[in-house]
């Protein structure tokens, strides 16, 4: 009986020593990977955080692993975002009839924390949920279609930006900051390969992701000057066409009587826009090995 207990103890100690040696010799330096999924916008055109118009997103990243729990993630992502008032169940918003699309190019750095001890290739340690929080920048340039033509909205000043009538409304830029907060699940298929699923919400520093923020400005900022003093300025140009900036600033005429009275609320300037990325992907581990030397110290390769 004692021999059996001793033998079992030796086997357990051997297994423990073998796993401990594996932990000591196998050092995760990090990983790099690719992701694909969908992006969705939240803001003045999607005030109820509906998830009914996802669009394509993709990304690439590198994680520098400091230990089995903490790493620094550097990521680059692309997403196409867009929305329209026609999807709203709110009658006033539906009548407003605004819409936009935008290509988002994002670069970010985040601290990532694994909840479980993650050791790819070791049974029992090949899965972990994780969370990350960081800071980033992204480019955006909203556009819309009118009469089959594509118009970038920023240079049109749809809320009076750049007009002498609204000196306090400056043209917004095409670069803004974001704060990615992400949660995910990671599973190691092999010692060198993982699969993962992640959802990340982006708080942003802009309210013009959708080109909507403050109030309607009427037609005054969009009139063409007249060379004839007897002819008043008009939104109709010399070619007989209505200024597209005026038409894109208030598209309610397409759903009935215009509602874009000067000074009436067009958007909510008290709340910034946001977007979310939901992605799945594959990553590849970067691993080094420590080999013990005669002196008992280890050398890392």
C-alpha cells in the first residue's frame, strides 16, 4: 500500500515538475493577427442605439505580452459606417430625412488584460476572456448622395460652418480621437495559433461623424451672390440649379413640407458620436524558449 502511495506521489511530482519546466522554458513574447467583422454607428441619426445597419470592418494588430495576463495591443482598423433617418421610428426624425456614409481608418494603443492564465499548447490553459482599454485616433469624412451624385458634406458647411453668418461655427476636421473599450474571448488551437471574437465600443471626441450636431440655418448661408442689384441673392445658381449644400442641409423637402426652419434643432451637440466594432479573427503567437545552462541559469532564444 505504501509503495502504491509513494509511486502515485512520484508520478504527480513528475507531472508537476514537467509542467513547471514547460512554464519556465516557454515564454510568450506576444502575438499578431488579423480580424474581420462589422461596424456600427451611434449618434444623431441613430439615437436609440439600433444595430440594424452593420457595415464591413477589418483590422490587424500586434500584442506585446509582458506576462501571461498583461499586454500592450497596437491595432489598425478600417470600418465603413453609415445610417439614415428613414430607419427611425420617430416621426420628426423620419421627416428630417438626413443620411451619411463614412470610411473610418483607426489606429489605437490599448492595455489588454487576460482573466485566465493563458498558455497556448498547455491543456487547461488554452482559453481566456479578456478586456482592453486604450486611446486612438481615426479619420472620417462623411458623404451623402443627391441625384445620384456623391457629395462630401464637410466642405459644404451644412450647419453654417465657415459662413460669416455663423462665426462661432468652425469647419470640423477629418481627424478625431477615440477611446476603445473592448471585451473578447480567445482560444488556442495550437501552441502557435489562436482564434478569437471581440466587441469594442469607441467613445469619440467628435459630434460630426454624421455631419449633424447643432441647428438648421435656413437658406441664407447657401445663397449665390447676385451681380444685379435688382436681383436678390438666391440658392438657385446661374445654371438654374439649386445649391446642393442647401438641399443636403435640409432634406425634409423629400418627405413633405420643409421642417428645417432657421434655429430649429438639427442634432444634439451635447452628446458625442460613437461606433462599435464586432470582429472575429486569427492570431499567431510569438514565443521564445529558455534553455538551462550548466550554471543553472537560463538562456532565452
